[in-house]
């Protein structure tokens, strides 16, 4: 695939991420449940870790600038980039099965969502880390099987189309 086509697909994934993350999500002060992660996963599967990290980071920046839901905080952009890196390293050019996806989702939920994002929230709102982590752990434990299922279904359904039509053209 030539670079121009690759950049176009990455830009489409960024746009889709903003739509899924900003409009099809539930947000409170300390909890966010959305579906933007699916586009970062697809970027990781199709283009690798750096592209997935870029999709996550650019989506966060543009989404915050165009559809602000509070002040911009650079820490969440770092988290979005690292999430993409993890998805890319774990899923790019690898045998995709439920176990690999589950381990990847658990890593991201513990390292990024519960660790980094909770730290960013404690810095941003001046609340103690341990005060915020309780409700976030519950949310992430509920989301792990849901995210694993959604990723597996998306990769299964979209993956063959992407490999046959988009990447081989």
C-alpha cells in the first residue's frame, strides 16, 4: 500500500474515533465509557503500533479542540498514544485470538485506564488517587469482557474485508 492511501485510512480512523468517542459514549467526571477504542485497535491491526498511537493521540487532540468537554489536558493524549502503541505491539501481524485480545485489553485497562488516567484525573481535579480509583476499577472490570468481545467481533468481521480489499489494493 502506498503512503498516501495509508495516510487516508489513518485519517478516516481518526475521524471515526472522534465520532465514536465524542458522540457515542457516556461520560461523567471520573468515568468514560465509549467505543473510540475500536478504531485504535483497527489502526494497530492494520498499520502497527506507531500508526495506532498516532490515531489515538490525534483523535484526542482534535476531539478536544473541536468538541470540548472540559479543559484540554496533555496527560490524556499521552495515555491515548500509549494505548495505541500497546494495541499495535500486541496485535499487528500476530495471530488474533480471544486470549491475545483479552491479555491486551487487561494490560491497557490496568496500565493506562486504572493507572495513568486515574493519576491524570487526580492531578487535574486535586483528588487523592485512592479516592478516584475505586469507581474506576469497577468500571474497568466490567468493561474488560465487553471490550474483548467487541474487539474480537470487529476484527473478525472487518479484518477479512480490510485484508482483502483495502490493504491489498
